[in-house]
C-alpha cells in the first residue's frame, strides 16, 4: 500500500518458464485485452484477445487459459449465493468480492459489514485453485510441478494472491501475478512483434468464455453479468434484454431495478473508494435500499486498474470499457450459465454451485484488520 511502483516478478516468471521441471500455466483478466495493445502503438481500446493468447504461447507458457472463464464461474457461484440470500433471508445487500483493493479497504474501514460481502473468491483466485486441482487431474500432472501465473490490470492482485486464505488447492493457488505493463515488458524482451501476431484461441478447458465474463473488466459489468444469470436461476427463463444499460458508464454511482418474477431487485454500482463510502455508510445504519451492490476500487473498474498502461483520462478508460461491451455483443454466448466449458466443469468435477466441493475451492472469508 502506498508503493510508488509495483514489485515486479518478471524474472521469477522467466525462470519458471525456463525450468524444464515446471509446467507453467497463465490466465489473463478481462481488462487486459482492451489495454495491452496500447503498449505496442495500437489505438486505445483495440481488442487484442487473440494476439494476447498468441504472444503468451510464444513466450513459452505451457498452457494459455483465460480468466474470463472463471469470471463466468464466479457468476454461477455469486448469482446462486444472491438467490439463496434473497430466498432464505440471508444478509442483504450482497456485495461483490472481485476487487482486492475494495476488499482490503472493507477489512480496514467496514469490518462490521464483512458478512455482506460475497464469499466468492475473485476470478483470479478461482482459476488458481482449479489450476492445481481440476486442470492437474485432467492433465494427469503432479500439482507440485504446476506454476500458476496471472496477468492482471491490478497491482492489488499481487497482495490477493499472497493471502494465506488462498491455498485451498493444497498449494498457493496463484504463484505469480504480472501486471499488463509487466507482460508488455516480457513481450518486448522476447522480441515479439505483437502488432503483427495472428489471432489465436486460449485452451478450451479453462479458456472458453461468454460476453458476461468479458464485461467483468468494466464498472457495472459484474452486476450486469450476475443479473443475466440470477434471473435464470430464479425464474427458469432467460432475461429478454441482456443489455442492462443503467449500470453502464462512468457515473460514480449507478443504480437499477430489475423485475425478477414479480420481485423488484434493486442494485447499485460504485467505482472509486470515495463512492464506496457513500454506498456503504447507509448499509451500516440499516438504510440501504439495495439487494446487490458492485464495488470496484479503481475508477472505471478494472480497465482503469493500477497495472494498466498509465493514464488518468476517464474518457480513455471509457473507451477500454466499451471495447469489452462490443466484444460481449459479438460473442456466441452472452450468459455465464450458457458456457459449455462451465457446464462441463460442474458435470465432471464441481457437481453444483455452492456445493461442498465448490464451496471448499471457490469461496473464502475475509477478516477485520
């Protein structure tokens, strides 16, 4: 906290890639694909998902996956948790848990309200846990040999990966966290001409994703993705209009009401910790009207994270966010519960959302600091 620059782990990642005894897997957060191109002279907001996957393969990673996959998984767990709280009289409002800067802030300043925060781990940590369990089993590999690397738009993800709670796989779930800038540095060090790379896919086991997963990187995206699936879980029907536009955009606090089978579900989105206080203070005194709240520490959400190419321009952050919404609109699947790889994960390994196995691997608790 308060560091001038992030502590780099580029050398450690290179060493792992060069070690023939290690099997190095990598995941990249939704926001990376909307900003990495800026480091190579591409226009702000250029979608570079395919080039990003191609570059990671050429760097020597043994398996290239995508955090968007576990963003979809987070929605399955978090949406199920929200429905359980609403139907079962649980603690409301439920508050998102994806932003480690927000979680650390809550542990310091709102420790009395931690029961409101979803028990879901972030997509980064869900992936890390599965990399050394589900993937190790599928690849018939000793998890001791697996090195789990993530590429994140966020410097706080380095702290999150090191939390003692994040070892449910039996190992440290995520070994190294690279920022967007650190990945760009590795690509340049390797002499890769990023702009001319072909588009390539991530590996399907934990690389297929939906539009709901990709919009996680923008403020309001987690909320929108969760509502698309929560509606299905409650009603058994699909939400007709998937574009929940009131929670989009750069306003510091946004709110919406969604009719879910006759129940008006009231939701709010805040980004930036000053706005988080404005949302949380009414919760503390029992005057919050909301069922579900999304909070991101960084203005603009993850697209404006501290590990991204540096810019304080909110218009540029908005451009990056719009890139993710554009990708969402074009993808064949736009709801997390439609992801074939997520369905396979539950059928073959986790069994069901909020089940015993998923609760052990994918959920956690936070603590007063």
